[in-house]
C-alpha cells in the first residue's frame, strides 16, 4: 500500500494536492481537511456473478415494521418510529440535550429490546450518572470505545435490538491511516454500520456534532449515506427544544417535535401554543401574535418589538429568532409606505421562547409589533396577524390560512388581520393606530 497526502473540501468534496484557505470550486473558506489515499497498485479484480433483477415492484415483498420509542413527539418526527434496518443521525449544538434525549430513547427501547450504547466521548460512569438523574429504569449495556472494529465485533457477538454510536466523528478504524473525523474515516465507518444495519436488521442511532454555523460538522457525505437526519435545535438558555428532520427515507421531512427541558429530562409538549404564550402580559406594547406552520402542526408565537430613538447616524437593527435581512425589508416598507420614520430609531425584534421564524407569514406580525412600539399603542389582546409583506407595501395571502385560524380560535383569538381584511401595510397601521 502506497499512501499519498491530499486535502478534501468538506462541503463539495473537491480534491486538492495542497492546503489553501479557500476551496477553488465552491469558494468556501477553511473547509479543506487533510486526508490520505492509496496510490499503490490495485489488486486484481474479482469476477462477480450477475444478479437477476426483479423487474416489477410487485414482485418485491416488503412489510414495514417500526420500533416505537413511546415518545410521541419523537416517533412523529421519524414517521412512526425506527425502521428495523435504518441508520438515523441525530445532530445538535453542544449542550442542547442530544445525550439526554438519546438516553431517554435508550431507556424506552430497553423495555422490550436489548440496547448497546457505544460511547467514544463519555465514560460509563458519566452516562450512569445521567441515567440516575433521568431515573432510567431499564438495563442499558454501555461500551466505552473509539474503535470501529470493536463496535462491529461487539454487535456480532451480542446481537442487540438497538444500537447507539456517540459520536460518529470520534470513532476510527484501523483499516485507514487517517485520523478520526476525516472524510475517509467518517465515510468508511458509516458504510460499515449501514451494512450491519441492513444485513442484521438493527436500527442504529448515530450522534453527530455541528459547527459554529449550526451545520453538521465534517463531510456532508454523512448526510447522504444515512436514512434519516434529525436536528435538535433551540436556545439552551430557554426550555424549549424543537426536533426537526431534514432527510427521511421512511417518512415526511416537514414534521417537528416539541420538547421542554426539565430537571427530569426532555418532556413532550402536547399543546405548544399554550406554552409559548404562557406569561404574556395584558395589553403589551410592541407585541403581536402570529400562527406559524411547523410541518403539519400550527403554533401560536408571540413576536415582540422595541423601538428607541438613537442619536447616532446609523440606527441599530437586531433580531432574535427572525431573519435580520427580512427585518430590514419590513422596516424599509414601514418607513416608505406607513410613514413611521424609523430611520432615527433602533429596532429590536424578539421571538418569544427561543423559536426561529423563517416563513414569510410572520411579516405582518413583525410590522404590527414595530408599529405598536413606535406609536406606544397596544394591539387588541385577541388579535392575530398573518401575511407576507411585499416591497410595494402590499399584504399577500399565505398558505393554509384556515388551519392557522382554527388553532387561534382554540385559544380564544377572535380577530384576524390578513390579506382578506387589508391589502396594504399602511391600511393595517391606520386601522389600529389612528
């Protein structure tokens, strides 16, 4: 075996003979990672036997069998539980609750399945301490190792019903000379675990790291190999956690699960809207409610805004849970068409509960919250605002309006402000702030 050192881009996979700060193909910065390849003589190819294909899909037998975790929010996101021969990747920020959620899942699965927990980062004592805090009741077999070969041998000997690998970026194989976490290591380890999962019909849960931008750390090939990618997100200083799926070969990719971080672990939230609005003040200035869609569910979320006169020439715009570029567009529209004169005011926008709003349906609620703060006049307590704002000041209709209104009606919100009621954003401002 003759090895050669190369550098691979962790985003696009482009190969480079030497390190540079920027990838020559995708122009990403600091994405080249060291790797090695074998440039020695290839072994003689083995002649393979052709396999007769099954032409018709009706000839292929398939019986969907899922393993339920008995955590309704988690099973909902997966599409009904773990498929028997699936590999699921769970990622999230440090301290967000990945290990807590994983241990709770293991405890639920261990009630009727043997569970193997491979940890390359924490000792068995640390995991046991967390299990006691979470009051785990069922037996979980814990193995502390960073070796892929040890993992495969243990799975072969124990034949478990459920496997956890924490985390895939710290595992390494003796077959490859590169360090753990490199593109070749991550690819090889995931491929080997995929083979085990498919051949022995064992569901495997991989834990992954994220980088400072919130994206999966390391090579993107990992997301292409696994069957399902789950993101656990939220602000670790808030109690709410959202579990999303960005890829799911066995279910929908638009579902979301809501959890609350408590002392006893992550607790499922059955009525997120009521919890998100809990503690809202009576007739608050600079506050507006908007129904947002997360997958097949509707949440009522409070948007807060604060405007303050600034003596500096360049006013500050800050958003927490809302896109700052979208906020700048809304402020410009309010300046131009609603005559609010925000060019001399700092504007701060916050989405309560640590949530992140990405759909345009929240535009009108943000605009009305800013207007309420600027004019020091509260909106009606039973009002919800739904609508997208265009650059010419028009209010546009959003999808699934009836579903949003139905959720608002359940919590006592009777007044609806949408494109059916107003066509322009300045009409909405004049309607509630004379």
